[in-house]
C-alpha cells in the first residue's frame, strides 16, 4: 500500500469518526429539575393480529406478554410437535406463565393457524 493510500484511508477514518461523534451529540438538554416521570411511545404492531378462532384468546393472553402478533405470524409453518416444543421452551427456559393444561390448546391453535398438520 502506498503512502498516499494510507494517508487517504486515515483521513477517511478520521472524517467518519468525527461524523460519528457528531451524530451522538445531544441536541437538547434535559431540564435541571425533572419530575422523575418518563414516558415513551412505542410503534404499533403494524396491523398484525392473531387469526380469530378457538384458542386465539389464549394465544393473546399468553404470547403477547413477550411477543407481538407479528413475531408469531412470521415464524415458519411449524407442525404441532414443534409448536408444543416451542411453548414448553418458552415456559421452561424463559418463564412464560403457561400451565400444563394450556400447552395442548395453545399448540392446537398455533398449528391450525400458523402451522402445518
């Protein structure tokens, strides 16, 4: 690599570093005295909703505490065995509040609406 290429590369890196520092510089200051209350607005779920049918209320009450409907709807079509394993994994590994008697009906709903037989 020639010296002119090295100098050019270093100049480009320095310029990008300056731009990156500028990009994270706050443009507004926080008030000196704050009420301690912060509010945020999250984007909507892009119109996705669980498909209506037997078990949709169960899916809404159990799955939406961690996932959006879009996340579930965008999964590949899984069979009942795999949906059941996913539900059990959510309960055992991630602490989802899904009781034993809710696993089968939830797997039935997800298989019928987002899976393959």
